[in-house]
C-alpha cells in the first residue's frame, strides 16, 4: 500500500513473516513498501500468492562496476566540447549547498582531499553508523564527485552509505535498504550516486524510482559487460535515473561499457585518477568512474538551481551534452558526452525573444487555444528569469488556466484556474525558469477556459529571455 507509513509497513511485514515462516532482515517504508526476508522456495511461492503481496523477487547480488588503471584527464574533458584537451578545468562554483549520497563500499572520510566535508551515513553491511571503506571503490567514486583535487563539485557534502562489502558485492536487499535510508534522511538539494550493477531486480528498480519521486536526483552506472545492452541490468534500466556510459581520453566508448537506449549520456570512465582509501590516490576504470563525473555535474547544477527536480537536472545535463563526438557509442546509445561548460557561460547573450499580438478568441468551457512565438537567432539555453508578459481580456479570470509550452513540449504553469477571479482580465508578467530549454524554437501561450458562462480573448503576449 503506497499510502502506508513505516509503523503500518512494519506491522504488515511481521504478520506476513509469521504466516510464512520468514525471517525478516530489512523492512522498507520509503524506497518501497515491503521487506526482505530469509525463507524457503516453497514459502516464497506461498507468500507471492498472498493477495496482500504485489510480488516476491529473489535477493540478487550487486557488484561494483570497475575494471583497471592509469592517468587523470576526466575533469579536463568535461568542461569543453571537443578535443584536444585544454589542460584546465573551469567550473561555475563548488556546490557547497548540495549533498551527495554515495551508495557504495563506504568512504574514507579522513582523506585530506575531502577537507572535512565527508561524513558517515549508515553502514548496511555491518549495521552501524560508521561507513568505513575496506575496498576503495566508494572513496574513489566520492573523490570524482567532490574531492578538492579530483572532483567536479569541490565543495559538495559527501555522505557515505555503505551497501557493498569489502569484496565489492552485497545482496540487493542491503542496497534497497540504503536507498530507503537516503529517502528518509536526505538533506536537500541532494543526489544519489550508484556506481553499481545487478541483474534485473524489480524491487531495486522501484526503490530507485521512489528516490527520484522523492526529489533526489539519482545517477547510475550503465554497467561493464563489454557492450551489452544496459536495459538488461538494474539499476541501469530504470528510466527515471540518469544512466551513464564510459569513454576514454580519445572519446572512444570504453570497451567495457554497456550500451543501448537505456543510457542517457557518456562521461570519462577509463584510467581515472581519484582518492583512495589509503589516503593517497588510485586509478580505476569502469562505468563506475563515469557515473560520479555526472553526479558532480548534477551537484553543480543543483547548486545553481536548488529547486530543480530530478527531471530538470537530467534535461539540463543531457540537453547540454556534446553531441556526436563519442566514437562507436553502440547500438541504440545516445551519442552525448557530458559537458558542463553551459554552467560556466554565465547568462546567455541578450535576446529579444518575440511577441504575438494576433487576437485569439477563448471559447467558453472549451478546448485550449494557443498563440505561438517562434524564436530564432538566440542560441543557447533560456534563463532563470525569463519573462512572459500576458494580456488577456476575459469576463472572469478565475475560469482561466494559462500555460507556457516550450519547444521541447515541456509545460510551465503561469496561472492555474480557480481561486477568486475578476472581470479585469489577465495583464501581468510571469517569471519562468527556462534554463533547461533551448531558446530557439516555437513557444506557445496556451489558454483554456475551464468553467462555463464567460469568454474572452488573448490580446497579445511576449517572451523575453
């Protein structure tokens, strides 16, 4: 039951466990409504048939998604569109107000490159509050997200949530427990990094979707099965997450990287130098290493747009990625390479936008009508302070729902219907954050009269970036 709270979920889990002789290991109330338990195959089959149970899935094993070693170039690559590298990394700020939750092997928080910004979340392997890293993978990933020397977001708060053991693997039930914990404890704006791969697991997928629905941007690895379809793996196949493939320093798809339509973009993942759990550095390879580049970029975007939804973050990062530079991206893969330079450019150049003063009648309680403005000669993205000036004559404004429709099809609500109306019409400017949208294209003012007895006209409207 999606509406059930933690106490009700616990009570139901205990009742079901008692009925089917199951030993509960975890109870989930945020990542999903359910529990993990040890029980026989026969009892599992009987439990699955219970009408109170949506599904029963085996507790599969997740593993880290890394490969091998060599030098540091990833930061250099992600702040520019094309090769050759510029021997510099330019970034907009340090993302000091953002928290990155790293679900991994733990975190060596005393590493000097973290500058006191690394903290323990929870350790689901040892079941305590100290998420020490006895493998090194989690510390390396964290360093790429936010260490002072090797990280994209050099001021982000890093929280280690240990869901993988010293050998880099663990039951998926522990990983779901980690997601569950983050949903309940996240300090927003926040993101989750999951450089982890598993066979398909619907419970795990659901937990990832719940994290995104809770407003937590979730970035996941495509996996390292040498060009296999990422749609065959969890959490890579989860559409709501940002799924990341890996490239090398020549913009080739890394040979180990999975491919396919479930990817959202690529990022550097071969021969990445970052922090180690020994206090020094290590070089690792994998989509595990590509994923934190995108998480770092997400932190930078959230720093500038703290109210951005996970969908906003995904649209900004994929929409501003460099197109068609990845060599051999793989069948079905989007040819997009992470590029944060759009965040370095400051406000886009001034643009007049456009206007339309053709009258459009608004039918009483009828279908929505629209008035279009086509913008040309304004390259780049919109601004956080785009102004939409609206002049509508109408005999009762409470009837009107007014929206801005971007060229992408995204809808921005300017005025909902309802509330106290007047006969004075709508004559005002509405601020809209259009940073996720291309300025060029056809924009529409969409107006609908929702209730009966009143009519009006869209007199004019204008768009200024």
